[in-house]
C-alpha cells in the first residue's frame, strides 16, 4: 500500500528532493554568469577579440536553448532524476575542459558542453515541483527555486573574483567541474521522480496523464497560438538582455569605464544575486495578487528607465547609483522567469505544460546567445581592445539594451492575463 502523500507523508522526502534541485540551480547560475568576472583574464590568456569573447560567453546559451524542447520529452519519458544526473556529467567535463584549454577554440567547446549539461535543470525542476507539491504550494516553491539561482549568482560574483585571484581562473573552473560531478551523484542518490517512486500516493490521482499529446503535436499547438508569441518576444528581449549584461559584459564595463578591480566589479555584479534572492518570491506573490501582465509591464518600464539612464550617463555615476542600477535591471530582467513560465503553463492545457514551458524557455537563452555576440561586435567596432573598450562602445551597448526594453514593454502590453479571478493558484505541469 502506498503511504499517504502530502505534508505528513512525503514532506521530508520532497524537501530533500527540492533542496537537491535547488543546489543544482545554484550551479546553473554560477556556470551561466561566471565569465562576467573572469572574462578579461580569459581574454588575455587567449589573446581574443571582443567578438571572440562574446562567442565564448554565448556558446553556453545556444545548446541550452536548443535543449529546452528535448528536455521536456526526457523529463516526461526518462524522468528528471536520470536526465539531470546524466546531463551534469557533461557540465562537469565542460568546466574541466575550459579550465585546461590551451586556446579559445577548445574553451568554446567546453562552454558548449556546460550549456548542454545544465540545460535540463529548469524544466526538470518544474516537473518535480508539480509532482511533489499541490498547485497551492507550487508558486511559493517556484519563487524559492528562482531565489536559489540568486545564491548561484552571488557565488559567481564577488566570491568568484576572490577565488580566481587566489587559485587562478583555470583551477577555479576545474574545481567547479569536480563540484558538478558531486552534484550529479547527489541527484541520482536523493531525487525521485514522483511520490509513487518513494512509496507515497500521488498528489494528482485524477490528473490527465493518460491523455498526453505527443511532443510534436503539443509543440504545434504552442507555436501556432498567437497568444504564445508576445510572451516569447518578452523573454527574448528582457531576459536575454539581462543574461548578456550580467553574464558577460557588465564586468568589463565596470572595470573599463569606472576602473574597478575585479573584486569591486564582482561586488556590483552581486546585485543580480540580491535581486534574485529577494525579488523572485516577492514578484511571485505580487503577480498572484495584481496579475501576471501588470507585473511584467512594470518590469519592462523599469528596464527602459535603467538603460535609458545608462545610455545618457554611462560614466561618472556615483558608485551607490551603480549598485542601485544593477539591482534594478536584474530585478526587472532576471527575476521574472517563474512568472513567464507560469504564464506559459496557464495559456495551454496542463497536458502540454511541459512542452509550453520548454518552448518558451528557448527564447531567453537564444536572446542571450545573440546579444552577447552583438554586444561584443559593437564594442570591438567602437575602437579599443580587451584592455579597454571605449566609452562610446559601451554607450551603444546600453542603447541596444534600451531598445530591447522598449520591445519587451510593447510585448507585455499584448500579453493575455492568465491569473484566474479571485484565485491564487497556478497550473501544474503534467
């Protein structure tokens, strides 16, 4: 007889599973954003141009984006446990390859492996949350999950700068590879795909698991729905721009324009972590109160304000203002992932929620992959070199970011509101 699910039965198990996956998500953000701190060290080691450095940074995002649809299928068929444990082995190998690479070509290959390796965690975690938590509990756990990513951002900023100064960037990346290997083992040992796998009864006994659409059928439903595309454009521009600046070009900007040391720049970049840790649960609760659409519109307005200010005044801002601006664009661009994923699920039937979330999750990473390279080309074309790009180059980067923010605003205005009247629940992934 399966034991009863819920807090009294599966409570301990599900929080152990959640904690393990949240640690994995911390690792995802560390891998994603660490080039912002060690970018100039790598550029000097490889004698690379800004465009090539942009290619190195973006090499993570292309495989990550391409894997989002297959990950939905793997999570449904093979299960999150095996999917994540296996993929983290690729991330381990990629991080070690980057640390040992003698040239930028091999470093790019390692970065691609890392992108493939960590691409499974977001969708698989949402699958696990839906299996182990009731719809009423789901939203708060999703917010905490995103906040865990903020801890990963924090570790990829000031602490990474200190460690890389102590050990060197190569040994730092190799050590991260070993930690990733340990996380793979923990996932395999501790995570279970469903309460039934641990001897508990399902929380969703009346679900529609027996009435699934095939992957391509579900994909066709998603991409042919006009209501999907404003959301896709929003994530491509708003979140893609955040990843590009917080994940690569924010650090060089602070070091080149403001003459900051690597630890000083890392401290400003750590505002991304603070915003994720504090902002993700807050925006989740706010979107359940006033609606998804108003929150996303407000975030776009904040992005327009921040990037407009940086375009007009890219230099000579007080350091406390830099902290505030980096916190603000990180809050508006980096902490909305759980809201957009929720909207993607609520726009479509629950039986294709995994496909809709996976399809949407392709766009922010595709945006990051494109914008990192474009920004690198803008900086290289504006004169200067990796030792010091020009102020005008960074100003054009912020102008591009402001245009992206405007596009995200208009996209948010066309979003369909998915918060049901007088309810605080969100849909579940089936």
